[in-house]
C-alpha cells in the first residue's frame, strides 16, 4: 500500500544527517557536559556548538539560548517563570484564545494561583489584532504571550507589531515559535520578542529536546532547581545527543529554509486549489499569512475523525482539528474561536507537508480525498436528503 505522510506539524522524521551527528554522543562521546575531565569537556563543547547554531537562526547571542526538554517545557518556563519573577509588579497576563494548550493550561494554572489572564479574541482567519493587545494592557500587566504561527490552521500572527507595543509599554513578550522555527524567518530582534520557544522534532530533529530564547536582562525564575545547569537557569544533566541533534537540525533548517518553503508552498497551493473543488468545503486560516506547509480544511456533513481513519486506510497520514482523544469529544478550541459551529469544526482536516513530499504524492491525495468525503457523506448523521443530493450532483459535475 502506498504511504504518504502529511502530518509534519505533529512531528517530522529525524533527518539522517542529523542522526549521524548525534550517534557518537550516545556511546563514544558519552561524557557529562558538566564534568571537568576530557570526556566532559568533549560533551560541553558539543553543547556550546549546538547553542551557537540555534542562536544563528534566531539572530541572538548564544548566551541567550537555554536548552529544555521541548516546546511544552519552554512555554511553561516562559509564562510561569516570568509570572513568578514579577508578581510583585503585577499579576496580569495577556494571551490569545487560540494558543497551544501548553500556554492555555499554564495560564489556567496561574489563574488558580492569584493571577489574572485576558484571553484575546481572533478574527475569522485566526489573527490577533495588535489594537486589541494594546487595549488589554493594564498597569499591572507583566507578560504578553502570543504564538508566532498557529499549530492547527497555520495563520502567522503579527508578532513584530505586538512586540513593539509590548516594548513601548515595558512589558515582557513571549512567543511560541514551535511551528515557525526553520519554516519562516525567526529573527528575535525583528519580532521584538523577549522569549521564544522551539522544539527540535518539529524541524527534523530528535524528540524530547527544545530551547527557550531569553533576552538578556529578562527577569525570569527557573522552573527546575538542582545542580545549576544552563547557568543556573535550568537544572538537569544536559541531553547531549538531543542537543547536538537540535543544533544540527537548526543549521540544516536555516540552510534549506528558502528552498523548502518554495517547494512546500507550490505543493500546498496545488493541494488547496484542488481540494476546494469539493462542494461544501472551505479553507481555515489566513489565505496568505500562513505557514508554507499548512493546509487546513473543513467539509460539511462529515466527521473529521472518520475521514482521518478512511485516509489512513489509503495510506495517507493526516490529522484533524477535533479532539478525537478527548473523552468529551469537544471540537478544536481554535476552530470554535474563529467562528465555526461545533458540527462544522468536527469536519476538519489538517494536511501539513514536509521537505520529502513529492508532487505525485499530492496528486494521489487529491485523487483520494473527494472519494472519501463522498463516502462519508453517504452515511453522515448530519445530512438531510436534500443536502446530500446537492453535494452528490455537484461532485459528479
């Protein structure tokens, strides 16, 4: 059976070249990076080299890059660490209503512990309005956290403008860059951010490692205490193989960014054009201000979870905005916030491309999706006979 992987926003395959750079640090160069002997120094040098590679993508100083276990830890650290360090100044935080749960659940935790959070609305494309950020600022606002690009619908937020507002009001600004890093430029100075989260497995690096950019002078508390690693900011023995992989993937990502984006945009736009020929379908997210690899659709009268399973039978790996693993079966909070009804949000499909995808694979997907949508509509619990007849005749045309 043919297999096509279109779920790169969930995770990416480890690049073979990246794996080769990591391999020696699992066995031959196994030293603890904090040890003073030659084995330790060897590991420490590799960690610092990786730090420089990440900093090169972010256009920051290596000393401003701190390694973590991934994007979730980086997000938690940015929000909680800033809140705990600045609570005497104020207890108000601003974020958006479509953030990743690593931000939303962290904010909910802080609300239970004496902080106040403003959750900004978004427009139908998922864009946060800078004016809404400015209007939400209070005298006791200590942090603004708005993601760089949405993990579901791919919309790229006006981070540079929001960061400028934060800076003018002397408020710390964090952005979750897990989906954008190595896909689009992430110059932290142009973005005007004080903190920026990344995760290696989203750009062909290993799972279980990430980083948080913390601008020099930012007042933030560590989450983990212990041996004082990462200059006392993040205790725990360094994951040297993972960090080496993160650095290698960053270097490769920067080198390939423009070429990869050009290829993925071409395939993405072809995918969008042909899938939208299906009657009762639409694109979610901004039509232009979106990640180069993201195509997010909704189809009337079907269940997205079922579509995912049907596509999987055909060898196509995709995902849906619906929380299929949730006991409550609630649809994606992102899709609800951009104005979709529950039944509309449940009919979603996210296709996210990678650098290895080919035109023939996209042609195959374009051929399969309409048939599977029609197959589901024929048994849809949402349909009326009139609606089904309308879709069928249009598709046959």
